[in-house]
C-alpha cells in the first residue's frame, strides 16, 4: 500500500509529507481548495503526463516521492527494478520540461514508473464516470471482467492478417497500366541500390579507413619525425636513455640502493624501444595512394546518398532491396499471386470468424455474470428496483479487431421500466454509483484505489450508502477519496482537510490530518452548518461520527 507521499513545488503546494495506512482515507475542504491536487501529484509520481506549467511559480522544479510496500508486486517486477520490502518512486520535472524518474534512487524512464504503478494504484478520476456513456468502453470493461486477454489478442492479430492480405489482393488486382508503372518504379529503385551493391557495415568500415588515407602524407611525415627522435637519430631518446642506463648501472655497482632505480630505467628504455618499433612499422605501412582514396571517397558518397534515400542505415537500404525484389516478383507474377492471396485470405477470414464466435460465446457468458454481480453491488447504493444488463449482440458481417460484438450497458432504476441504454436515461449521480459498483466488481489485486469525487450528484441517505460501499472497498486494502459529502467523510479511517490560503504575493495549499473536535468541526462544515459547540450541525456531525464508531 501507499505508506508515504512527499510533494514539493507541485502546483500551489510548497512542500508537504503525508503518511497513510490501511482503510479509507478521505480528503475534504471548501470548493476550489485544491483537493484534487494531491491525487494529481500521486498520478505524476506513477508516470502520468506532467506539464512544466504545474511547477510552482518561482520554483526551478517540482518533485513527488511515493513510498509503497511491495507485497502485491509481481516477482519479475521486483527483480527487474531491484525492489525488496519497501520502495520509493520519485519523479522530478523542471520548468524546461525535463523529467527525471527514480526507483529507490536509481534512475529509470518515466514509462518504468507507469509500468510499476499499474500494479499499485487504480485511479477513478473526477470525470471518468462519463466514459460509461460510450459503448466502446463497455466492451473494454466486459473483456476486463472476463479476463480472456489471450483470445482478444488472437482476434486482433487475425484481423490484422485479414487486412494485410486484403491490401495485397487489392494491389494484385490493380489495372495493367498502374501495375506497369509500379513495376518500372520498383525496378528502377532496385537497380539504383544494386549498382552500388553495398554490404552490411560498409559505411562504418569506410569511415574508419578514410581518415588514414586522407592524411597519409602527414601521418607518414609525422611518423618519420617521431621515429627519428625516438630511435634513428644519433641523439635519439633511446640512445640517450641507453647511455643513462649504462651510467646508472656503474653507479649501482658502487651503491646497491640504486638497483631499483636502474630497473625502472631499464623498463622505461624497453618501453621506448617497443614504441619506436611499432611506430616504424606503422609509418612503413602507410601508402599514399590518391587513386584508391578517390575511389573510396566516391563510394562513400554513393552509399551516403543511398542511406539518405532508403535509410537511414545500410541495414534499411538492404531491407528495401529485399522488399523491392518481393514487390517485383508479386507484380510480375500477379495472376498466380492473386490466386494464392485469395486462398490465404479465405483461410484468414475463416480463422477470424472462428475466433470472433468463440469470443462472443465467452463474452455472452461473462455478460450474464457481470449483470448479476453489478446489479447486486449497486442495489445497495439506493437502487431498490434496479435492473442492469450487459447486452452482447454479434454481427458476423462486421468483423473488426475486437471481434463482431456490440456491447452496451442497459439500465433501469424504476419498477415497471424496461432496461434502456445507460447513456439515455441515467443521471450523473446514478452513473457515479454504477461506476463505483463496477470498480468494486472489477477490483483486482491492486492494493490502492483512488476516487476523485465519485459521489458527484448525490447526497442524503444515498451519500451514506456510497460511503458504506467505499468503506467496504477499503477492507483489507487502501482507498483514497476526495469528497464533498459529510456522509462519506464520517466513515473514513483517516481524514484530511485541504485548505487554500492566499496573500498578495502567493497562494498555498495545506493538508492537515483531522481528529477529535477538528474532525467534528469539518463534518459540521460539510453539513452546511456553523461550528458552534452545540449547533445543530455539530450535534449532527457527532451523531454521524458515533454511528461509525468514531
């Protein structure tokens, strides 16, 4: 679970550190106080998009650090990122838009934070419930519930194969004039490559050889000069070192303490002689050949032009040549190729249809289970007469990458009313509760759930029911919730008040843990009353808190 969150220079937050435990954590405050900023900061630490405009004004960078327990992480993820029991994800962003990301202080990519974060936190954003108005989302949610990812992936792959073969068939059936035009173009491009006939890594080899050839004269001159001074001249370095060594040997006979120094000089002389020998071989091997140089420069330029046109690398040029040969073969043998493609396409279409039918059967069975589970979950959220159905209709004439199914959520909240598309009849508050039910049904092993104003559009007794559902979700896990309802806040295991203060020069957000009278006063404020010691709002707040053992 999330153990600690440290935020610095994020939006209007100067710096704060919050600690968390198991259960329901509620953040409340006046409208516009910045309650959602903390949720955004957590999302930033988990790889969500970051914008330099969010860096606190006057600060060079912002930083968020989130510390988690590693119990629910897959073993492979722990191994990949060297994670043990507790670990910290950190991310920085400066005003120039430069990101830095870390796992336990080790630099990683921002994408790695998202990779780890998918196993840690499930976000339900303030406007996410609106996605329930879009049918494609219904299909995704049903597949998520059914957990047949492998079959979905196989269906998508089969669809792509059909699309590829259909494109090849369309190309094979083109007009004779168009076919001739494409054939001429492919043959011209292939000849252009084959005239140069580059080999793998030839450009790298040329770039290594050319500098030596270009500067052969200068290298030979400098090499000769160095060799002369090191070895060939009468007073060369080796000659002088040799004479010095002879003298030192005579001295060592008189003072044995000089033996070590004599050995050092002997070693140095040996190194000088080796360098001179290698340098002599190098200069003798240099050939000043302008003809060869011109040929290699010309070839290097030709390869450079090929890379610019068909590259960027030689490997790409060689692949283009291979593809061109295949295209020419297809165009030259189009009639036979067309027959082969038709046969392959028919098989691919049959395979796609088979997979789509299998996927439909699994979706249909999963839809019945999801309908029953979701009805059960949302009935206790103030829907006494609720009916919820997941409709799955198959259209075999309209095969797509997701199969042939049209999935839609159907809903009725009143007795005697037939189920109709959710988007047509549900209010904002009803959709929020349906989404909460979905989150409960689809809840996986992800230990932290985040709800940003899931209680939008509701109040009163329904607010209590939503709070109880959130409290139930938090059993054995961790739920963070931004709310404006006292009925929800009263049921939290831990409460935080978010406040925004402004001066002439700055605006700041503070987040304070609440308990005792401070908590009672906050609940009273949310109920819309004054915080006087025995005001009706305070008395109601005490009743609410007592109802949930607080």
